[in-house]
C-alpha cells in the first residue's frame, strides 16, 4: 500500500475544541502528525483531506482512484449521506470507515451508517488511534 488518502468530514476540523469528553483533546493536525510519525519508517504516502462540504468530500472520493486505499471519517454525513455512499461504491480501492467514538454506544441516530455497507471494514471507539489502526489494516488487507 503506497498511497493512502484519509478523508475527514464536517466538524472534524474542530477536534480538540468540541466535546473533548467524547473526541479527546487532540486536534486534527495533531492526529495527522501522529499518523505520519507512527509510519515514518514506512514508504507509504499519507494524504489528508478535511471538508465541511459534502460536495467537496464527494469530489475527493471521485479523485481517489489514484490512491491504493482510502480511510474515511465522514462525521455526521455518515448518518445522512446517500451521496457519499454512492461515491464510495463507485471506487474499487480498499476503503475503511473510522469513528473516534463508538457510534453504537451513543444516540440512536448515530447507530445508522450509510457508509458501512460500501467499505471493507469499520474501526470505531478507540479514540484518535482509529486512524493508525486503519492505516495498519489497509496495509494488511
């Protein structure tokens, strides 16, 4: 696995500021640095993208065919976006859905993911380590 894109959805740019009791105190930039540091002796390239815009996320998914794998934390779009589901369904690279919190241990509406049926795996509930776990998992699919 040489090139991995990690896509983050709405409000994830507010990590470290919002609901730290659920999402922790690390910012998205700190999470990205942790991932790069953890895999620094690896030859893989990690590309990070974040947007609060559903259309920008969909465009990024469409353009991800040049990558060997995709990790997505679609945030609230996980529970609402059939459009992101359809975009993920189009691409044939390995895909992993991640969530910092355990979405199945939260509000009822968070237990439904439109993304889960079109990805190869789901990692949730391990805090910000879900990103590193997902990178490791993609490399071993």
